[in-house]
């Protein structure tokens, strides 16, 4: 009788504890991966929300240029990707980014910048494109911009930005 009492009061075996520890470790590893991914998404979303629209537009333009090979065009800047074309063009003083299927069918159109005066682009070398943007300064914007701004003043009412980016695609 005494032996039965000792066996039931002894608790868990070492093998049971090791199995529980392994299962707990796997659960914690999965939770850690989800937590890290959530933090990454949260910080990226927060940065994009804090970023002024004009800075976001310039960053998207730079990314489109890097991820594609610009197609020769007289007016619009067409950035051809493997699955679509991103077209940058000014219409009625507003810079638009239009996504097109490879056959030219419009997928979506998003206004990027208002009050545009000019939008010019040139190929300045193999795989290298320079885009010059001029726009009227938005109302309420100080002529003295923060040092991190990509826009620089051009007189009392205009601001200018230049984007230079090289394509990561080897063939043009």
C-alpha cells in the first residue's frame, strides 16, 4: 500500500516533462515569429502614415524606377515590370500613377501629387533615369523646409525635386 501511495505522489516522469518542454518551446517559437512580423508591419505602416504624401510619392517613383526598365516615351514615364506597367503622367496639374496590364488595360489609377507645373524625365546613362518635378508650393507650407525634405524652394511659390534612380534590370 505504501508503494502505491509513493507512486501516485511522485508526480510527472522526466520524459513527460521533456515532451511538455518541447511543445512549449515550439509554441513560443511560433508566437515569436508572429510577434516579429506584426512589429515589422506596424512600424512600416506607421512610417508611411507619418511620411508626407509628397515624400511618399517620390519614394514610390524611385522604387518603380529601380524595379523596372523605363520604356521610351515622349511624355509619360512607363516603368515596365514583369507583370504590369506603372505609368507616371501629369493630367490637369496632377501627377498620377496608373497601373496597366501588359496589354495596356488599366488596372488602377492613383493621384500622387497636386499643383504640378512640370514633369520631365531623361535617361542619363545606361540603366539610369533622372526625373525632374516642379510644383506649386502647397498652401500653408513654409518656405523653410526641414532638412530631410527632398523638395527645395525655387522662388516664392515653386518647389523642385529631382529623383535619380538606376534600374536593377540588366537589359533595356
